[in-house]
């Protein structure tokens, strides 16, 4: 049985709204489906980050080592950059698929 849907009202930049409309049309799906998939991916990534932080904290406690705030900030920046690069590559691949390029 499908999960009951909830209504969320969101405000986004016009350029993002246009990109979502274009993506939905190109994919033959609804704007709601595109937004739902993006939100689900965001939540999935945040859960991975939280799980990683918890595992790291557990490891630090076992070792008796606690990173400095600077080390934590550097690690967080690295993870954020990796996610940005992944999103950029996915967007390029989607553009190539839409253009019919392998």
C-alpha cells in the first residue's frame, strides 16, 4: 500500500523552479515526484553523515582521541565538497542523457 502523501509549500528561486519544471518534463514525471526524490536523497545523505559522525565519535571515545574544532571543520568541508562534486557529475550525466549523448 502506498504511503499517504503530505502537502508541503515551499518557496524556491525562479531559476530552480524552472530547472525542476524542465527536469520533470524531460523525465516525463511530475514536479512533485522530482521534488520528492530530491528531498529523499537529501535525507538519505544526511543520515549517512549522522551515522558517520556517530561512528567517528564512538571510535574517538575508544581511542581517547578528540579532534580539534579545526580538524572537524576541515573534515566536514571535505565531505561537503565530495557531495558537491557528486551532484555536479550527476547533473552533467543527466544533461548528456537528455541530449542523447552516451
